[in-house]
């Protein structure tokens, strides 16, 4: 495997998985790992779309954590999509994981409406024109809603999903009201929520949400997911998720 300038191969320490990342680009964080664990309850044999797949971290993990049939990773940035494709090949997952380099607005030129069992997404968290703006373009696109918004993802995701299809999302906790309003607007009924806390007693910084297309209203709130003990050591649940 030939690496490009500033690239490295990271060992995910999970079932032999490795991933290529750009040291100067946007590297995956704990949010993607937590989402892959949250979404592993998807039905066996599912056809899955990862909207905004980035380096492919969520798709790689789901290929090993679940019995999915096929996963399509949709990524707008050509260079990032190309890097994700090399990670798929590095892990010999070409039969399960296909990276699609396209704008989410053009997704129906590639995939058929109503054909997908499950959507997963770790979208840009920040609204356009907010936060620091001195980032590289690839980091700006990953962090800010400049190429697609949460509403774009919900709208296209709902159209892609079959009836009773599942939609899994990780986002910032402070965007909870936006998330719930937008999901319901596109008939994605929130069914389960889990708040993620750095330490117990601190306010949550992330939220994991599961919604189901055309489901009846009923929301389950899971117990909090805590990353660190007071000592600074990882909690037992985080160790389990990472398989430390």
C-alpha cells in the first residue's frame, strides 16, 4: 500500500482493521466510534448508507460489528473519498463497502429511492458562518454545514429509506431541538436517544439518536454514556466499545 504525502496507516485495534488518514486533514474522533457501536443493532442483512463517510471509519467498523449485506459510503470530497477507497481495499472489504464520491443532492443518480434499510451519519456539527473560519477546506467541509445541512441529510435519507428503515445519527447535544424538529419533518420518528458525557456530572457534549421512518411516536432515553471516570481513566463501557 503506497501512502501519499502526510498520510499514515492507523491500527484500529479491532478485528485487524486499519485505516489511512491524512495527518493534516480531518481525522476521525470518538463520535464516529460511538455511532458505529450505537448502530450495530441494525437488522442483519441490511443495505446501509453512510452519509458523509469521510475516511470511512464508520463503514469499516460496521462491516465488522454487524452482519450488513452492503454499505455505501457517500463522500463529496474527491481526495477524501479516494483515501477511503484505499482503506476499504487495505482491509479487503470491497465486496461489502463501496465508496461513492458524489454530492448528497445527486445521490438518486446512484441509489434508488426506497431501497435502503439503514442510514448512518456523523454530519457537520456547526451551522454555516459560525465558529472559527481559519481551517483548511477539507476540515471546514467536515465541521461546518457548507456543503450539506442536517436538513439535507434528513430529507435525502428519508427518501432513500424503506418504510420502517432505521436512521442513526451522532451530533452535538446543543442541537437537540434542531435534530428532533428536522427528523419529524421528514417522517423520521425519533425512537431512542443517548446523551454522551465526558465525565459523570458534566453536561453532555454529544447525542446519539435512532429514528425510524413512519414509526409511531414513542421515545426511549437510554442511560448516559460516560467516557471518563473521575480519575481520568476510561470507563468500562468505553473500554468495551474500543475492545481495549
